[in-house]
């Protein structure tokens, strides 16, 4: 009986965050992603708080250190790109269209500019980061497998091939202001995606690149 009585009080001890607290958290994550893209991962946290329109105390209450904020930005980017593919697949049932949606969303998120953060000194194996990575990779692998089975996608490419291209094409060329090339990103990405369509018009050197290949490189 005592166990039954204490369960509700335990739930009340951990109330759901208020809507305004959740909004502030999302504003911090959005501002951080923008400023990491523009200025790199060492941008002052005070500047991120200022862009988000919150006080420093609010930022540190949500993210006690830079690593926690970087990790949450990376997780949110991976989740949004995976969700884009999932939604496209549900809406149309067209695996190649879902693949295109994923790639263009990844470009919008500027994953190429965020990649240097992955090689920084924070814990690459944090459970939240690994879970977000596994969710995204599993979904994109499923989409690519379905596109191959439908005869839409050439069979000699892997998830790593797609991620390398999306990262490279969403990274501004050296000496170019980050947002000066926005108008070219999706054009050039679509050229690459068209090259993924089956039937293949050429033989690619090497073998299909996996995400494990990229992690070991």
C-alpha cells in the first residue's frame, strides 16, 4: 500500500517544464547553432545568450557548460534532419524524395560548418549524442535501402557518401562569408542528388562509404 501512495508524490516531485522555459531553451539552441555556424564553436556563451534574448543565468541553468550546449545543438540538428526524411517518406511513400528532403534539410542546418565541433574535445560517446546519431543513421539507411530496392538509387553508394557531399556542399569556401553562398547550396546539392539516381551513368572508384568509414578516417 505504501508503494502505491508514494508513486504520485514522486511524479509531482519532477514537474514538466513550463512552456516559457521550453521556449527559452529552444531559443538558446537556435541562437547557438546560428553563432556556431557563423563564428565557430568557441563563440562566447554570453553572446549566444544575448542573441537568444535571455539572461546568462537562464543559459547556464539549461546548459551548465559549453560541451552541454554543443552536444544539444548537434543532437537537435541530427533529430531535425532525420525527422525531415521520416516526414517526407510518410507523406509521399517516395524513398528518393525522402532522401532529397533529408539532404536539403541537412544543408539548411549547415552541417558542414558544424562538423568541426564534432572533432573538438567534448565526449563523442555521450549517450545522448550516440542515441541521436544512431536514430539518424538508421532512418537514412532505411530510406536509401528502400530507394535502391525501388530502382531509384544507384546501388554503389552508402550513407557516408551522402553525408560527405551534404557536409562539403553546405560548408562555405575558404575566404567566403558564410551566408554569401546560400543561393548556390541547394542548386549544387540537387546536382549531386541527380547523380545518385539509377541507373548509374558511370562506375565510381572505390566502394560505398559507410558512416563507420567516416568515423575511422
